[in-house]
């Protein structure tokens, strides 16, 4: 019983993280998603270099 509660807590935490961090991919091709992620990484790198 305790193991199921422990596992359930991990699933709950994973769901909460996915809700806040996950992004919608419906209707997008893999190439579009890859480009958006690459653009986001490039913007993050640019901000780090400016600091």
C-alpha cells in the first residue's frame, strides 16, 4: 500500500511539472518544433552573453 502512495505522489509531481513546463505540439511538424526549440536556445545564449 505504501509503495502505491509513493508511486502516486511521483505521478502527481510529474503531472504538475508537465502542466507548467510542457508545451503544445498539436498541429506542428517535428521540424517546426525543432526550429522553435533551437530559436529559444539561441535567445537564451544571447542573454547569457550580454550579462
